[in-house]
C-alpha cells in the first residue's frame, strides 16, 4: 500500500481522517483546543475537495442538535468539541445515543471549569462516560487518525448503531507534531464505504417516528436494548480493527495494549498520551532488572472488564493512573472500573489509584518512577500506603 508519511499534529490528523471519510454533514462550534479540527476541515469544504455540508452553529448544544437531525435524516454526520463544549452538549449526548444514531465526534480532551483552564485532563470524557457513547482513546496523532477511520465503521454497524467519541489529549497530542502515516484516499473511502441506514426519517417508503414520548410502557425496554448494544459492541469493535489492520498493514491494538506485561510483577494502567512517558519508565526499570509493565487502555466504553482481569491477574500490584477526579471520595473513574473488573479474581493484585496531571500539569518520568516504587512497597506490605494518591500536586 502506498502510504504517505507526513508531519501532522493531532488536530491535523483528525481533520485529514475526516476529509478522507467525506461525511455528509459536519456541524460544529469552535472551542480550544479542538477549534483547528473543524477549521482545517472547513478549508477542505471551501476548496471543494469534499462533498460535506458544513453547518456553523451558535453553540455546541446546537452542533450536536444539528448532527442528530442530519443523522436521523439518513446522513453520515460528524462534529467535534472539547471540555465545556461537550458539557454544553450534555442533553443532546443522551438523545444521540438513545436514538441509536451513529454520529462520530473527535473529542480533544481538556479540563472542565471551574476554575477556567484550557489544558488537558480527562474530566470532559469521564463526565460523559455513562451517556451511551462508545469511547476510544488515542495515545498520539497516529492513533487518533486510525481511531477516527475505524469509528465510522463501528458506529454504523447494524448491530451497534451507537455514537462514537474519539479522544486525544489537548495540546499534548492536538498541537504536537509527529510523523504520521496517511493512507490513500480511495482506500480509506473503500474501507468506510457508503452509509446506507436501514431506517431514517427521509425514507418516504417506510415512514417512522423518532424522539416520540416514551413513558413507562416502553422506555425501560428501549434502554435495555441500548445497553445490550453497548455490551455486544466489543466484538464488532475488535472485528473492525482486525479488518483495518489487514487492509492497511498496521498493528491491531485491541481494547488495550500491553507492554512488557508477560512476566511483570507490577503494572501501571494509563489512558492517552501518558503511555509514552510510562513506556520509557518501564524500559528504564527493566534495564535495572525490575519487572515492570504497562497497560494502555484504548476502549473505555464498552469497558473490557473480563479481558483486563485476565491481563492483570498475574501481577502482584496494579497502579491505575487517572487524569480525572471523580469527586466520589474514592479516587478517579478509571480506578473504579479497574478495581471492579478485578474484584472476582480468586487472588487479586493490590490496586492503587494515582490522580495526576489535572489542568494540563505535566507528568514526569520521576513521578511515574515513584508510582512504580510505591507498587513495589505495596507488594512487600500486602497493601498500598494509601488507596488514592495525588501525584505532582502541592498538598
């Protein structure tokens, strides 16, 4: 395959994927650090290189509303946002998933106010984790590009029909430039195919209603059906990625990627760009004879609990790094999910949570070394010194 290696930021990679997907409708409103994604894509529209109808709207709530209307009418619809923009969409996120509309949305992760902050953490995505959207996380620009192309096929699978968020870290990934392999346009468009919904509002041969009042007589059944679609999405996500890997001759990551975990005594679990720093620390520790490993989660919704339990059951200690605070008094959201996944194991590893990097604060190799040192101490003591710790904060 004639791949082209280009220097792209994460935002540029996302816009390039959108150009190749050539959606029918893109509705969006600017917000830092996502603005560039749709700004760059709009230049493709202006230059006539895509057939997309762009809808400039007055708010993110309207952006999602327009995407919902377009998808309900039978169009392949996309939007993009960050942080407060996602929060303003809140009402419409549930409508998009409840109506089973396969909208795809790049989400450039940024902290939620207050205080006002424009830099990266995962509080926006984690706030929407129960909104019924599939969530894919990307370590870098290359994965953002891959995930966006796959997201279209995942969302539109007839046994899924759920919206998909493709997450990547604000500024760290969105504005950092790296070598990124881009596939030929015709191959991407062949892979995503033409969207042919079975049911849509403009199909006059089969009139349907969407968004009708749904009280206690059928609401529960519809929600159960939606939950089942999320539960059974996992094999379809895997199948799409396997086909993607074969088609474009790239590695398949799966729901998560493990690094040097085969004989690890303890491992760290991360999302997004932090995986690169953690991977370097694992190599450093291995060079010193310490059996450290890394697990980078790619699919957060649906949560791959059974696979994760199998991948982590042999380690003696697990450090879960959360770039979000759940405000539950019990640590971060990823920690709660991982701990729950490990609960039924006959012999569970010691699990510790580390909340880090809120508001874009850097996570350093020294801090991740500290996380691994804590894990070794937890193994010796049979319990962590504290279930939840905050790394890199002035206490």
